[in-house]
């Protein structure tokens, strides 16, 4: 198939559109339609996610402590919710009220 364009000047993904049997080496894997494999347990990519989850858990604990502190200081549930960007239901749940 000759489109009148020099193959070395043609973008790699155009080769696929023009019916090239094999993708160019310059084409990233996602452009060829393949799916990136999921990391296996024990891969180095898993560690940052675990650290992020741990940090989030610590942040949530501090959030809940702050909500309780604000309530103990006499701040209304609605105001705590508004200032923190949470729903009143979330505030009530943290405070053990339903």
C-alpha cells in the first residue's frame, strides 16, 4: 500500500491506520491497543500505593479527631461540615450520632 508518503516521515500510529502488518517500534504499547499488565504482588509499584493508603488512614484519623475537637468546642455540626467540606451526615457519623 503506497500512500505517496515516505514511511520514515509518517507518524507511527498512521502506519496502523494504513494497514501496516506490524506497529512501528516507536509506537507506545497503549497506542497498539494492548493493555498495560497489572503489577503482581511484591512488585515495586505496590509499595507507593500502600504508603498512600497508610497516609490516608492517618489523615482520616486526624480528621475525625478534629471533628470531635470542634464539637467539644461548641461548634455546630452544620458549621463543621461547611468548613471541612463534608456532609452533616459524615460529621454525625464521626460523632456517633445518627
